C-alpha cells in the first residue's frame, strides 16, 4: 500500500491558556513544557505522537472529573480530539 502524502502541517494545539497544572502540563493544550518548547522542531509524526498523548491526558482528566482548561470559552483553536 503506498504511503499517503501529507499536504498540511499539523497546527499547534495551543489554546492561549498557557498555565501549568501541578504536574507541569499546560492547562489549555495538555502538553508538557518540553513538548511546548520542542513543537516547532518536531516532524509531523512526532507532533501526532504528542497529540495522542494530549488526548490520553484529556481522557484521564475527564475520568478524574477535572476540567481540562480553566476557561472553556478560550480562543478558537483546532480541536485536539
């Protein structure tokens, strides 16, 4: 099966919250500090891996009954999920 071509780069999941929780993850996009710093140098495969980790963190927060972001009415950004 031929590999599918990527025509679009993966947008940053930043939601403009930029506050760290007690575990060091951004309250807006759920990336770690290192993931946020390295985002611009990552290839699309690495970015997809980070987005997958963010999704897992989001689901973990939902199961724990916590909100993923302090203000759900933040800036309009592409969905992580």
